[in-house]
């Protein structure tokens, strides 16, 4: 199954805000978690979110797995609710109204 992985910085001083949003959004059994999961299923992708803490800053690592994860990611970005788009800009510096940065390129696959 095709896989896309994206890394986004958590801007300095924004980690607590990111963690609170994730805790609220993804609370087990919550309606927001159900809606978030459905938003990924509706574009045909399985998302996983990782927090990578480093001495030089923290990052969110997202994986998208599905038939066409690049197209699914485009749909997610173009259909992002305004409040989440504002959050992404504040916490990650990601402006969904600007052209997206280039997607990552696979450099090495130990199975190939």
C-alpha cells in the first residue's frame, strides 16, 4: 500500500498548545475524534501521527497510507476546517492558503 510521510515542526513555544489540541481532538470516544477519523477515511487514507521530541525542537510526523496518499493529502489540505487551518498556521507555520511545500522524496527502501 502506498505511503506518504510528512514532518512538520512545532514552532518554539507552541508544544503545549499542540498537545492540548491533540488531547481535545483525539479524546477516546469523543465526537471530535470520530469526525477526524471519518475525515481521513472519506479521502481514502489511514493517518498515523507521531510526536518526535529532539534537543533542537519538536516535530510532528504524519504518515498517510492508502491507494493515493498524495491526492488524499491534497484533499485534506483543501478541506481543512478554518479553525484547524488557523491552528496549523500558528503551531506549525503551515498556511493552507499558500502553495504547499514539495512533498518528501523517498531516498531509500530496504525492501527494494
